[in-house]
C-alpha cells in the first residue's frame, strides 16, 4: 500500500514539474485564477466565434487527450474528469 502511494505521488510530482516548466504555465494559471466570466450567473457563452480557430489548430493525439505528455495534457485530464482537479 505504501509503495503504491509513493509511486502515485512520484507520478503526480513528475506531471507537476513538467507543467511548471512550460513557458506559458503562469499565463494559463492566471486565466484560471482570474476567470471572471466563468462564474457569472445567467451568462450565456457561445463557442461559435471560435469554431474556425479550433478547427484549424486542434490535432487529436494518438494517445488521447491528456495522455500524450504534451504541455497541455494536465489541463485536458482536468477538463475530461472535473471531479479530479489538478
């Protein structure tokens, strides 16, 4: 049990260090900390203005979103399973 816990904590630490070393880590972090639109009651948000940008820039990794060890993998894992935040 203790070995599993240490292995798990080592994997979490490695993912954390990988994310912290990214050039834009703090910019993304500040967006999540200072998101004023995400918590406004009754605010309707549309993705329509961004569909073209997403379509031109999004590439599905072979391993699946959040499991490709990319700089944004930790964000995708949080989005897909919001009950397990960073």
